[in-house]
C-alpha cells in the first residue's frame, strides 16, 4: 500500500540547537532590559495615559496588557537558560539503574504501540522500526500492539511481525486506559510509549536509557519530529513559475539580501522545534519538563509508585458520608472494624490507574510524578530526535489536535491546579503556570484584536493622546521585546508560532468555555490521513476580523481626511500598524484552510 509520506522517507531530523554561553548571556541581558522597559511602559499606562473619557475601553485594554506582561515574565523565566542532563552510557544490566539491585539481569523494555482505527499497514511500519532498535548490551525487548479497536486484521499484522497483541473489551479511559491494560499484562523495567505512527530510530534506547542510571529519573521525553511537514518552494521558484525570467531575477535579488525565503512552508506551523528544543529543553533546570506521550520512556516503578500512592490516598480519605451506611449498620462510629470495612469498600470501588484517565494523560501523569514529595522524581528532556511521526495535513485535523491540547490543559488548571496544590517546588510551579497561562491568553488576545477596531470605527482612543509620549514609551519596549526573543530563541523562527497563537483565538476560547461549563473534553483520535473538504468554515472568525479591520482602516482614513476631530494621524498610524499585524496573523490561519499539498496535484 502506498502512503503519501513515502516521498519524505529520506528526510533527516535537525540536530539539537547548540548551547552558547555568549548567546545565552546576550539573551539574559536583553531579557532584563525588556522586562524593565515593559514594567516602565505599564506604569506609564496605568498612571499617566488612560483616557478617562472612555474608561470602558481604556481599563480593559491596559488590564489585558498587564496580563500579557505576566505571561511575558513567565515565558522569560522558562527560556532563561539551558541546562541539559548529562547523557550517560546505556546500562549493561538492571543493577545500573537500581543502585545495584537486580544483579546482572539484562534490562527489560516493553514498547507499547497504541492504536485504535489507524491503517494496519501504517502500524506495521512502526512495528518494523521498533524491531530494528539496537542496543550494545543484552536486552529483553518486547513489542506490544495495544489495539483499542479490537480488529482481527490488526491481530493478524502483529502475528505476522512476531510481536505481542493486546486488546480489551471496552475503551474505558481512552489511551490512558489502553496503557493501563497493557501494564497489567506486561512486566518490563521500562516502557516506551508510541502512537500508531511513531517510528523509533534504532538509536532510541542506547541514547536514552543511560539517564535511568539515576534511580530517581521517572521518565525521559524525546522530541517529536514530523518528517512530513511541507517544505514549500523558494521565492525564486514561485515567482519564476508566475513571471518567468523576470520573476526569477527579482526573487533571486531579494533572496541574496535576506536569505532563502520559502513559500508554503509548514502551513499549519507543525514544526515542534520551538516547543521541544527551547521551551521543554529549558525546563530541565527546574525538573519540570513534562511528558508528551509518544516518543517517551517511563520507569515502570515510578509510574506504579505514584499510582499506588494515589490509590492509598483516595482510600484513606474515605469521607464520613460514604461510611455512614456502614456506621449505622454496625451501630458505632468509633468502631475500628467499621473504619476498616469502610476502607475495604472504598478500595473495591477505587481502580488503580498508573496513567490518569484524562484527555491529557501525559501532562497529568507528569504533574503527579513531580508532586511526589517522598521521592522527588525527575524528568528529562533528551534534546536529540529519536523517532519520526506524522503531522496534521489539513486544518480540521490540526484543530482536533490543538483543541485536545488546550482543553485538556485547561481542564487540569481549573479542576486540579498543580500551581496551587502542595508538592511542586517553586520553579516547577512557575513552569507549569507558564503553560496554563498561555492557554488563558485568548481572553486578553481578544482585547488586542478588538482595540484597533474600536478606535478606527468610533474614534475613541484608549490613551489620552497618540502623541510622542505614547511612542516614546511603547516603541522601545516593542523593539526590545522582538530583539530579546530573537536572540533567546536563536536558531528557530518564532514568528509563525507567535502569530498562530494570536490567530487561533476561536479555538482557545471554545476550549475555555467548554471547561468552564464543565463539559468533558473528549478524546478523538487524530486522523493520520489528510481529510478532504473545504475548511473555510473553520476560519470564518478570522475572515470576518480581516474584513472588519480593512473596512475600519478605510473608514478612519476617510474621517481623518474630512477633518473629524476624533481622529489623529498618530492614532491612524498606531492602529493601522496594529491592525496590519492582526491581519497578517489571521492570514496564516486563513491560508492554511485552503492549502493543498503538492502531492494532491501530481
């Protein structure tokens, strides 16, 4: 069977970003200046710039700016420095991972390939790559296909490939329940979590098991690399197609000045380097890198330790209400037998859940491990790519995946917030707060999208005046902010990620609204094939916003030309550039809705 991604099999993953003390020092210097300029700007905004004739507009906007500054400070802390764990040689026996316990028995590893309805031949590719994993010492490696679809055809593939097949009678707990069921039937010292499309490299274990020489390391997350991300075409090629030799000449001149420019590259901003190589990697110093599911390795002891502790806590805090019937039946609330019976009853009702039954079981399990005060389990982000997988190839699939991420994280924030619960260290709290705060950002981003429209349509400014004083406070902060994060994320382009974050406001707002109303965030399986159809409906809010912004600018320009005193040239320039930034951000999402890969037209 032919798959679209076969044409990308030759691609190689990028190397981890090199660490440079010079670059890091410049970043930290600029970051301090940036935060100082931001604080100075906000002080001026609150104390000297508010338009008291329109507080209904001025106060919400400056409040949104303040919330955004909090997010900026948290993100700065996250990116402050890189501190990789020492990569140790692979253990020769289990004794190397357990302070000498276990003798010279070889390390045993279970590879879990979780699947539900993905193409059996796609899973076969993952099985074969898992079978090719190498190791310099004796190794007890067992590959298991975890089929929640209960398919005879999947069982046949597993048998043909000589690997174990595990299924169950229901789908309770979704992926977390699938993993729990597999843990009950296996016994490996370590577990490798793979999705149906996760294809591990032969070097996976020899490059990562060494971290487990530290007996407190609970899990290792490796970067997820999407090898099917569209590479686009150079500006020279695109202009050459449309304008011939003249286009190639003009584009070539531009690229000689600015470097290679690619059109159509990564339309859904799927490239995860910013997340893994910068955000997650720099959480190592705080022991706060969290598990992202696929391409991660877990110490079975750690997962079971925390599951047993949680189980004991639930049973131990059996409420008086739950004991009341037993107490009344036995006639004595103080009777130790009554208490024992109540706990026994609670134990029968409570299930042992190694992986939290949650749509974001990976980050939830990370939080539980990080919160354990007794062992202080450690997590590691291994910087090198050790597997490859598939990315969303259409906006519908992308939306399903991102809604799951946003909804799952927000559900944890509102219902079991680790930032306020005991257990985490202060650095860990700040790192998790950065994640949750970013998903709440849609609330104040709405204000940033609406603000230029309010001025351009109504002539009502949020500041007392768009004078030189305004630009003197705003421009240094804006320029320094761009410069600081350009250096802080050196080697990875952050522009697309930043504007996509702004443009995905409808999705984030929908996730917030679902969680606030108590709606359960479902666990839809992310499709592994491109979905057919028109996805314009998914970007109607962005299209409407672009239309309103263009119309508002034209309206304000006309009013200014007619001498309307409510408008000023400074206000038109400031809000015009603001609106242009919003249009460019929305444009990336709108183009993604209509994007088609080259292989569809071949």
